[in-house]
C-alpha cells in the first residue's frame, strides 16, 4: 500500500500545494510551499528504495528541470522524500542514513516503516511547522532586571524599573560618570 495519499493530506494541511504525478509509470507527489519544494516517492520495502532511489530521483528531476530553474532560490531548498512501507533492518537503516547525507541535487529524507499517518508525520517533521509551542512561565521583569544588573547602582536600577522619567535616569547616569 502506498502512503502517498497520507503524505499528500499532511503536506496539504501544512500549507503546501501538492500534486500527484506520474512519469513513465513512476507515481510520485510534487509539493511546493513559500520557501520549499520537493518530491515524494513511496516504495514497498527498504531494498526496493535502496535499489531504485537514485534512478527514480534522476527521472523525476529530469522531468522537473525547467520548473526547478524557474523556482530560482527555492530550488536550493528542494527535497526528495523517500519512504518505504516495511521497516528496515540495521543495514538498511545505515544505508538510509547514508542516502540522507547525499546532498547531490536535493536534500533527502529517507525513512522506512512508514505505513500509518503517525509514521508519515514523523518522517515529514523537517517540513512541518512546530507542532507544540513552548510553555513559558510568567517572569517578574523587575526582579529579572535587578538580577542581571548587579554592577549598576541600585538607585539607577530602581529608577529604571520604577518608571522614572528618561531625563531623571539620564541625570543619574551623567552624575555617575
């Protein structure tokens, strides 16, 4: 089963334009955002991915060469996403890592064991917006300023955090020099 429909939905929800394409019986997705573009290929198993990724990517890039030239700066941020439905063994995982490190032509994301929505989301994380905003506690800014300004006169810091006028703070600074 191809995960392309799942990936297409997730990329669309992330704001990318996505198109399902076929080039000489090779089915793949093309996607484009404001700063990123790329292609997604799905393989039934890791062995097939390892064996065919290079020839398939060359075929796709050749078909898209004119569009990539028109994309100008965006083409420097082109991705090739290679997904395998079956999990990889240790040797396959090592090879997938080596594929990702090959930056020839495009950046690459190569993952195995992608069969459900959660797996696809994990593989696409470099392309998706941050999922969880950090939770920050409230900060007592006056106390924080006092803590970080230990080398300034206490009266000056008190005037600053106490909302003294700019001219009063300036006079204090001039008097201290």
